């Protein structure tokens, strides 16, 4: 069902955006290929509040005499963005707000063919490439490459591939203070752009660390995310926490080394308190008495203080084997400053 919905969104964008070429629709900064194909990126508006979805329109126009084909999709499995695109976001002093992102291939895709004078448009959600942005002025470097690789992937070497066309453009926008009503209004406008709406909800759930994984076909989970957004702003939302491990299973009799890593990124432009020492760990429903001593030793060994600077990432790694218990699996819940992060470790042979 979800796959059909994704394909429907791709076809929906394609059908709505094929139209006659109007010269006045072309934007500054387009890159012209030798085939007469132009592409552009465009923001619907220039001002957004903290956390608000930031859709960017990508448009391709075939101004040449011959049909032009390029691929869309097949680049988003496991992530909430199309990895054919690159968006790099910096503020006026050059700080990069684009974290290291996982690159994935896969997912539904199709080939778009534009006849002479036709154009295609889709919407990309910039939030999928950025951290939670504090108020300020931002520059975004937009880039993508149009290619027609599907015939080769299908093993049809008789069908020629299009020459790659690179589209590059610079945009600017402002972020203002948090307004929940403004975010909800932006979500409502995205509902007609199926994929962007789904991904915006997932992004908000992750950025505000709600612990909710909204389902595109589950209205209740969507409502839960919107209800979980704070009514009033608190700078603690700029502290992006994570709990990871080096493996998701250990053997019961001779357990392998299990390392737990807790981390925080301060995405704001100010110094924030570091709450690692005040955090707790719950294992299979029981609060660990060993956690505080493990964290304090690790912080001391790494000279970690009580604050996290603007833009700074701090991580602490501790040996988790002595914290585990259970026969088949072990549920680990890390609680810090009102947020919770979960892990599930399987115990093999238990």
C-alpha cells in the first residue's frame, strides 16, 4: 500500500507539471545543457519559522527540439529525501548546518520523457538535508544531475543513455522564531504533495524527538506528531540526542563486546547545558544503578565538561555488557532532559 502511494505521488507530480513552455516561468540561475534543457530551484517564500517545512520546487524545461528523458525516484529507500539532490545550508558566518547524511539507493522510480516545450516539476523538502535551524539568514547551495540510467540498469544496452545535465543554483531564506500554528498551517498546505507531507511529518517527529514514527496511512500517528509539537519554544529542542550501539546482538554464553554511544549535537547558535551526567538508563524496565558511575568515568576520561558549544557534537562511549540482562532480548531506554532514545539488543542462545 505504501509503495503504491509513493508511485502515485511520482506520477501525480508528473501529470500535473507537463504543460506548455512559458518563457516568463524561467528563473534566474538556470543551467542550460547542450540539448536545450534548463532546470531551476525555487522557494515558494523566503521566510520560515524554526522547524517549519521548507519545500523547494525543482523544475525541468525542455526547450530543445528533441524529446529529453531523465529518471526520478529509486533513490530514497531508508531515508526521507531523494538522494539525487544535494542541498548544503550555511548561515552568514559560514557555519554548515548540513550533517553527514546516509546515501541510499532503491525505492520506486520511473523515467520522465519531455517533448519539446514541456516541463516537469517536483518538490523537495529541504529539512531532510539539514539540522534544526535556529533563527537567522541562510544560504542554500542546490545541486542535482539529470541522468537516464534505467535502461542500462535493466540490461537494455541498445537504448542510449542521456548525457548528464547538472543543475546548480544558490538560494537564500530567513528563519524566524518558533510558531506552532505556522508549522501546522504549512503541513496542511503540503497534504496535496503526498510524499512531501509524509516526509515533513517524519522530519518533525525526529527533529523534536517525539519518539513517534508516523505512518503515511495512519491518521492517528500523524495527529500524534502534530499534538506532540511544543506550544512554546524551549532551547532544549536544539540539543539533538542519539543512542547507538556497535551491534544489535550478543551471544548468551560468550558475549561479544557491546559498546553504547550517547551523543548530542547543539544545532543552535548559543551555549547549552550538557545533561549526560543527569541522564538515566532503563534496561528491560529496570533503572540501572551502574549508569551514573559509567558515564562519570567516561566523561572524566575524555575531559568533557558541563556545556555543549554552538555547533558542537559530543559523544561518550561506554561498555554495555555489564548492563544487559534477559533471556532472549534486552530493551534499553536512555532518558535525558525529557527525551527518550531506545535500542533493542537480541541475546542469541539465551
